[in-house]
C-alpha cells in the first residue's frame, strides 16, 4: 500500500507524464502519483501530501481546491544533460525561439540555460502553439508534432531540478533518498546550475561510496533495509552466507520473527547478538535502526554464521568456564522457610529484572555470593559469564591488573600478548565484587569510571574497550560509616548502592536452623540422628559463622560416624569451659568407687573425648604434674589396664593413645 501521495497539476498531460516517470524512478513504490488538469479541479479540499503545480498562473488558480494539509509548491525545472550538450553544439550568435508550453515556462528555461553557461545565443521565449510559422527555434517537447516541426531542434522535455526533488523528499519525511541509487541515476541525467547543491550531493554520495567500500571489506555480512523492510544494499559476505535468499522477494519480515520485527520497525531498539535462523542456518545478527532527527529510515544488519561466532568465542569461553566464572546457583538453592529469608529472596528476584547495580549486605556466611549467583541466573544476562573477585584477597597492583587486564610489556612479568581483565571477561554478564569495602581507594575511582562510562582501558594501553556489565557488590561492613571516615568513595557508594539487599543472620532466622540441619544432612548423605538435648543446644547457639558454620557442623557430624549425635559431639569451643565445670561438679559424686588417681585418669579421658581427642600415658603424666598429683608413668599404665578390664576405657595400639568408652561416659554422667 502506498503511504504517501503526490499530485502533479499542469495543462500538458504529456509533460506531466514525463515528470511522473522521473519521480516514480526516485520514489518508486512508496508514493502514489496522480496527474490533474487545472480545468478538472472542481471539488474543494483535495489532498495530496505534496502538490506540484507547474506554473505560477496555474498555482494562483488551483491552490483554493487543495486541503491546507497539502504541501503546495511550484517546482524548479531544468534540462537534461543530453539537451545541454545539444545546445552547446548549435550555431552561436544567432536568434532562436525557445518554445515551451507557455511563454512563462519558456522564460524559466532560458534563465536555466544562461545559468548553465550557454550565453552566446539570443533567445526569444515563446509557446509551442506560436512557432508554426517560424523557421528556426528550439522545441522542448520531444517528438510532439514531429512532422510539423521536423526542421526544428528537439532537445527533449524539461525535468524537475534536484533541489525541488529534495524539497519533495523532505516534505514526505523521506530524506533518506539523498543516498538512494535511483536518485543518483536521476541526478546524473540532469543539468543543474546549482553548484553548491551539487557539491553537497556529491560529498554525501562520496561518503556513501566509502561506506559501501568499507562494508564490502568486513568479514561480517552487511544488509541494509529501507523503512518498508525491503533490501537496499548488501555486501559480498552477506551473499556468501545467504546466497540466493537475498534476491527476489526477500524482505525484513521474512528475515526474522515477529517480535524482532516489532522491536526494530515499531520500537526502534538496537538489538545485539540475536540468534536467528534462515532455512537451516543459525546466524548471529545485530540490528542497528537508522534514525535521524527522530525519524526512522530503516535498519542495518550485520550477520555472522553461528559456527564462526562459536569459534571466536571458544577461547574466551574456555577461560571463563575454566576459571569458574559461571553461576551455579539459583534461588532454588537458597534454603529456608522463615519470613526473613523469604523476604530477602522476594526482593532479590525483583532486582534480578533490573540492570542497576546491587549491594548485598550481610554477616560472614549468610550467603552473599549465593544470592549474587541467583540474581545473575534470574536475569537477562544468565547466558553470559558470572565473574567473581574478592577485592580484599589480592594486593593492590595485582587486583588492578586482574580487573582491567594489561598489554604485553605493561610491567615486569607481564604475560606475552597481554591478558584480558575480569571486566572484559564479564562483558554482557555480571561481575561480583565481594568485600567491596576492601577495594583500595585509588582503584575505587577507576571502578566508578567503569560504572559511568561502560568502558575500560588495559594497563599499558591507550585503547578504550567498551564493556557491558552489571555489577553486584557485597560487604559485611558498614559502607555509610566508611564513607564518613573517607575510607570509601562517597560517589562510588551512591553509584553502587542503587539496589541494596540485606541478608538476615542465622540467629535472626532461627526457624531455619532445624530446616538447614536436615537439608545438609541429606546433602551429605548422613545416617545419624541428633538427640533432643543436642538439638536444643544447636537452636540456642549464636552462630557467628551463620549458615556456613552450620554446614561445617553437619559435615563434621557425618564424618564422625556416630549413630546418635549428642551434646558432647557438638564441636562448639565456646561451650567447652562450661562443660568442664559441669564435669568437675559431677566427679566427686560419681567416681566415689575409684581412687583419686583412677578418677583423675578417667576425667582427663572424658575431657579429651569432648574435644574429639585421644591421650597417651606421657601426656597424662605431664597433666598430673601440673595438677600436683604424684603418679608415675608406670602407675598410669597399670590404672589404664584396670579401667580397660572394667570396660571404662580402651587402650590404643602404639602411639594411638587411650580413650573413654560409652560405659565410662555413662559412669561420669550418671548421677
């Protein structure tokens, strides 16, 4: 369907047909062109986007019939280059009649001829109808009344000049035709006296030629589509990839699926590295909508075969995956039923849909990196790298080179060929900056530039590299306090702290302790049970190491190999002093059947049991001396044998040491 219209108004329909043919060659299928005689104009409010009236007299008579929304103009005309050459060859210094439809129109052409530099001829403008009796004249209407005017000069019909064509294009919001190949062809047929316009036009087309040469040389396919989705141009590489598909009825809407068509032609969105399929060929395509002054003029597409794309990306992918730059965890891996953890998950899921920076705050062991990976895997960047770096684990100079990369020879020991930095590896993905508060102050300004400009520069290089990354930072420190103490840049803080997430400590989500104990037990395939007394102790423990500490406890229980985990099996250092005090209170009553030395040895074995240790005779001798108990190493051996015979202890072989048995524990605990 034609979405623009042009109306040509003139007395000579044959002339109008020539103008129509010229305009159709330039505006081709985008515009409907109608011809009208002034005598046929009777209805008011006629509409055409552009109305061309080929005489000032006709303009005055006709303008009242057209809508105010129509753009009315009297176009400038000129002669063809062929006619110009013919005129230069005729005999000079003579008088000639210059004939056109009217004397007024002939006078216009006389001015054009003079401006073209043909000034040694005397012209007398006249109308076609008044030249019958004249012997010498120039007839502009080619082939008209050829028999009557067979001795006259026939130099062809006038043409619409280039400035009027560009005015028409501008009025139709079709400025892009300035680089259209059909306009170039039409312009080459016109003899235009407007040298300044000609220079501009030629400069534009020289630039276009250079671009065409550039795109012909690149190793990616390049295709231009006009605003209607029809192919305007393509390079050799595109033809190598798509072949005959580029010919015939090939248009944008059968090139891609509907959602991409809508994003380009309706929303005018730049799309990078989209995977499309033409027949059985997978392609990587980037779409660049062509916009100028808010107007859409089509799109440029670069394409490359997926297999070639994979080859180029393979080395980077090996580095990324090989170094663990991949997010393994999702929100399904965040365990807990408490309202506190569910609230944090809900907020994090919402933040995953954003491109803004995130700061995750929480104590050690609360799962900051777990949340960061889950956010990445929930986001639109999940198909790309997740690069994690601990800002507090590396020296300043190493951290900078790791983040930004370096060129060969940038410093002593720099790898040959240089090295890509972590920001580059995270391109189009996510970089996780753990312990962001520990980043050196001088590096913070460089990070701020990355966030603001989306670009980095390797050490030792002057080349700027664009990076498209999302930053997720984490800290267990108070960033606000650090900014007040000038230990953390305030501007970086505000740039990072767009989307804050606070993770609850385990003591704030006590409801999850039992849940996590069972989860990690199943994870490690544990076969033990925890008695009620031990569970109560675990529920009341302060968990300074949070979930990570709890996970370590469960792993310890699994490796302990016991069927029932009791209070004494819990490796909580803070509780050992209290346990030892309780043992001392029990000893006096429970060990009355043993002498002082026997009681001492059994008590020490129990203390070592609490610490998951064994003890030998020499160590028992050293402890006895410290406690002012007079006993020899030989006596200790005899006592151990006696206690073993009564099944209270077990003597290990060689240097294994001795340990208390379940019966010995019951003896001490039973009161």
